[in-house]
């Protein structure tokens, strides 16, 4: 049998800095806990990138939350004399079509963030997302598409420095 190769992903300096900062915050929050675990951040999945963005915003005292817009499953299974009939049906969510993945308030400004991870196939906006972006920007909000943590970090640093 041949040896299996594992693909090593080089972590960016910004992700390492985020891990260091999260570790420091954890130690401050739980000073008497003797064995804190070091947080691990990755931006090569949509969930990982979303976590990086939300944690970065909240660590510095601003507000951010993930928006779940996929609806919910409902069990339609019923017992009959012949056994179980039915299954699971999805009910449409009540959020606005095309809503962003993250809703945040940074320095008093509404910021909507769409996660489009470079490493996934789903890295383009749908027409509903483009329409949502236009509505947000028309209302004076900020709409941002994030494809990796490095670009988010650069935007965030500039925004916080320049926003009054």
C-alpha cells in the first residue's frame, strides 16, 4: 500500500492573528480555567469564513449575527394501518429573498455581509442577492461580499479607521 498524501493548507498571518486574539480573549474570560484550548480558524469553507468574520466583529465590541434563511423542515409522517406514510417537507423561510449571510452594526452603520468562499462552487451572487444588495445600498447601508478572511480584514481595518 502506498502512503496517502495530505494536503497542507498554509494559514495566513491574519488567521493566525485571529487565533492568537481569540485565545487571549478566552483566557481573559475564564482566568481560573487551567487548560484553555487554542481556537482554530479556517476560511476555506463558508461556515469557517462566516465564523472568522462574526468573531472578528464581535471581539472588537461591535454587533454581528448569522442570518438563517433556509426555512425549516416539517415532519409530515403519519402512522396508518399500513405503516408510516409521508416524510419531511421544507417550509420556506420568512426572511427577505437574497438576504445576506451576516447582519452587523459597525460604528453605528448597518453592514450586510454575503459570504462567497473562494474554495466552494457557490461563489457568485444569485439575482435575488443582487437585488437585495441594491436595496441595502439604496437605503444607505453597506453591502460587502467576502471571499476570504484576508480581504475582509483589510476592508474592516480601513472601515473602522475611516468611519466617523
